[in-house]
C-alpha cells in the first residue's frame, strides 16, 4: 500500500492515515483532531490554499503545508 501526502488526494477520495511526519507540537495538534495512524479521512474540498477534510464526522480546514505532513493510503475497495 503506497502512501502519499494528504494534499495530493483528490476531493471525494477516502483514505487511511499511515503516518504523521511533523514536529511534536503539530503532531500533537493533528492527533487531537483525530488525524492519527489508521484513521479514516475523506477529502471534502481542495480549493486554493486550504484543504477541508472529514475525520470521524467532523470537518477541519488544513493548510497545504500541514496536509503535506500527513501521509495517507487510498482506501481499498472490496469487489
């Protein structure tokens, strides 16, 4: 399962967080928002500067810089 930064995921795509590659302060903030490894995340919109994501029923706006530090893998669809 290949990982890529959250900022590169297309709107409407569901993914699973694989790793948060950030300093202690930002990592703690993202973990508090629910962006932890194995969490399911959906990109709602990715317009201009901010990326809006849905995690555990809540929506958050992240800067592209923050989203680059969150590595995700596309959710596998069962056939």
